[in-house]
């Protein structure tokens, strides 16, 4: 029950392509997770800037220091918000400007996530095509061992 050399080569090619798509899908899924975390952070920052508008100078506040931890502080000024612009550089902007910048960043992250999701869907379609082809080979050539565990 051996299959022709051409079909064995085709099966190997399909398996290699499937594995490559799997690696790409895992990488994109990881990027989507990071984008989701970034979008959540931007949403929290937007909420904090909006809360700043309601706060009073010298009001007691909790200042986040990371990992869900806070220190007590007093609001010294409502005039400016310090934004990280990358490369260890920060700038001061008015709360209104900061909100616009944060909204823009969030929209960019969400747009990037949308594009990644579309790419992931295309990869999934290609993987499904390969699974279908492997099932056809399996039924045509009696279920060779090379295709086990893939479909």
C-alpha cells in the first residue's frame, strides 16, 4: 500500500506548510494578546485623565506604582499630564491634548488588532484547506502514517 512518490512529496510539502502556518498563527495570537493589554492600559489612562477633570488640587489620590500596587499622594496640579512618547522620552500636555493623544493611540492599537485578526483568519482558512487536502490523501491512499495527528 505505498503511494506514488509525487503524492508523498506533496504530503510532506503540505505538512511543512501546515506547521509554518501554525507557527505564524501562534505568533499572531501572542501579538493580539499584547495589543489587548496595550488597549486596556490606554483605556485606564484615558479614565485617569477624565477623572483628573473632576479632581481638585491638593486632593488625596492613590498613585499606581505597578502590579496593582498604589501609594498615597496629593494632586499637585491639574494643568498638565505627562505622556510617554517612546525611547524613554516624556512630554507634558494639557488634559484635553492628552485625551486626544491617548484616544488616537488606542484607535491605532485597535486597528492593528483588527488587521492581525484578519490575517489570523486567513491563516486559519489556509490551515483548514490543508487539513481537507490531507484528509483527501488519507482516504485516497489508505491513511499513511505521515498524516496522523495533523487532521
